């Protein structure tokens, strides 16, 4: 495969604009901030910018003064930023709060089917009994794996791995190798049975990241690697000429969606040079979706498991969203790291 071609200074400039725009957004302690700041942490780790670390620390410190809200699977996603802050600063308060979140997941969060986390959100009015959503792989599965790695806690690591295996069993279609958005364990079906772009990004990106910390000598490593390998082989064949992916992956009449495209492209980067042809197209596609003020454009709004395919196609993409900012930062940051690998 040909080497990737891009302007490193341009990518650094785009990252800086996206970070700046992200901190001009207002967030609660919930998953939009969790994904946005996962991206900011990735940008800090790729660039070494102390400004990004300072901004992230200031936001988290201010929120911690108010105390943690009621926890949910989605809300735990902010644990990613806490882990990164602990690793960057050594301040124990961040890992202490992250541990409280991990303890919530392992001992209090609702489960079904042998230990799969039921997807929960920070709203008492939105309840999804015995439903597995692919989103949980990002919000809680990867978080538990990272906590297990940082704290050398086998219980957290194995619980995170359990989420990967459980969600693969429930959600990965053995024929297409794509991931469905959700599984209803009561009705025993995939509800609308849609292959949603951002959902497949949650799966692909988090499997790629988990493989960096899961012990290669565990059987789990090859199980996760196999799932990711087959999924990526399917996804590259669905990439549009513009370098992005449709919000309903298998429906070219659905709009191109930026956040899911960013997550998929970042996962492709994890395979070395294998998918450079597709990543090269994604670079230009992603750059075209970042405005001059750092807004990541054409990002679908927060999306439950919709009743029909049309529900996904009609989901608004008008607003700037934290998860769009965060996933774009992950992609551009991982792209920047490919230049660093040349000199390692």
C-alpha cells in the first residue's frame, strides 16, 4: 500500500481549531463531554500541547467540585478523560473518581444475559430493559479495559473483555460482519436491524484501542482481533467516493455522516499500512467537514435505536455535537501519530 500523504502542519492546525471550538461548547457530566474530552485527551497525547491538558483539567476540576451526578453507562464515558488526566499529572483524585465509576459498573449497573451491561442513560424517563447497544462498547467496555490496564486490576479488565464478547455475540452479524445498533434480549431481535455508521465506529474504534492493552496471550485478544478484522474488511467496501460513510452503512441514499466516518477511519489506521488507500480518501473527506472555526459538520444528533431505517435517515445533522468533535480529534490525532511512528 502507498504511504499516507498529508500536511502535518495542516493536521496540527485542524486539531487546534477543533479543540478550541470544543471548549466553546457547554457540557454536563454526560456522554457528549465524555467523547469530546476523550478526543481532547488524544490530541494532548499526540501533540504534547500543555494548553489542551490545562483546558481539560480546568473543566474536570470545576465539575468535580459539584460532585458526581447519578451514574449511568453513558455517563461513565467521562472516565476516559479521568484516566488520561491521571496518567498525565499523577494526581490521584482523578483515578479515585474513575475507580468509583468502575465500581458502579461492576457492582451496581443493570445487566442481563450472563453479565452484559444494559445500556443506560442519564435520564430516568429513558429506560431500555435488557437492551444491548453498541454504544456501550465505547462508554463502558473500553473504559473498564483501560482501568484494568492502568490499575493492574484483573477484575476490571475481564469485565471489560466480557462486554466486548457479549456485544459481539449480540450485535455482530455473522453474514455481513457489520454491527447492528442494538439487541432486545426480551424480544430476541435486533429491533430495526440497522447497520448504523456511528455504531459501527464505536465497535471498530474501541476494539482497535482495546487491542493495545489486552494481553496478546489471552484468548480474548484473538477473539476481539478477529471481530475487528472481519468488520473492517466489510466497512472499507462501503466507503463512499467522498471518503466518508453513509449514516445507514448499506443505504447509499442516506447522508454521509462525519462522526462515524472519523471513528471508522481511526480504526483503519490501527492496521498499519493495510488500509492506506481508504484512509487517504478519509483524510480529504474529513478535512472537508471541518469549518474555519473548528466545528465538525454533518454529525448526526444523539440517536437511540430507531424504530425504522427512515428514523436514522431523518435524524438531524444540523448542530455541532461533542461526539463529532471528539471522534474527529481521535482520527486526526491518530493520523499525526503515524508520522511519529516513522522515527520510533
